[in-house]
C-alpha cells in the first residue's frame, strides 16, 4: 500500500491488514479483540513500528471494517466468516418475497399520442352547462344572520365620554 510507505513504514514490517489479522487470530478472544489489545499485540511483536502507529491502525481498522474483512460488534473486531454474526441494517426489514406468488402485472401503457398533461384538465366546451344554484339570504346555516364579524356602531365607539 502506498499510504503505509508514505507514513514511514519500515521495509521489514508486513502490511497493517496482515498484522491486524494476525493479532486477532493470536489473541483468540471469543467476543473479538478491541483496538487497544490489537495495538498492544502489534507493539509487542514488532518493535520498530512508527510513532503514528495508533492513527495508522485506526485508519486500517476502519477501512477493513468498511470492506467487510472485519466485523465490529460491541467495540470488538471479529474476523468476517461463516460463523460471524449477521450484521443487520437500520430500519424495518423488507417483507420476505413469496416464491409462489405471481409476478405483478404492469399497468398497460397509454397510447403515445394521448399522453395527459400536468395539472387539472380543462373543461369540456361541448358539455352541458351546470344549473346555477339560487342564492339564499340566510346563508348555508339558515340562522338568518350575516356571515362574519358585525360592523362597529358609532354609539359603541364612544366609551366613557372619550372617542376612540
């Protein structure tokens, strides 16, 4: 990896992904190995590692996790394999597909010349005109009062001898 060489990696050291896999195998922890135990193992085995070992280890663990080489469960790293727990995605799982169910039939396509435009369709000029409703003075409620707030009277405007 060119990144490891730029960071001052010695020629005698194996690549970090190999060192990480070796550390996880050697530690043989049932629930996986955490970052600090992997780091301690690499530091004890390889004495000539660089000063920025923690940063390089973090970057390699993250990339291996994203590539699917390692699984990250409960702050521990596990080798990905058949016996590893299945990582479940976020959100609601999709419905299982029934193999016996027939495939959905697609809706018939509209003819090429009669595609509908956007928005509300225009009125048909050949359609008969609708009968107009007669206006009632009482309104829809039938109470006999006009709608809305009543107008202010001149007598109400004078309060306590002071005009408002």
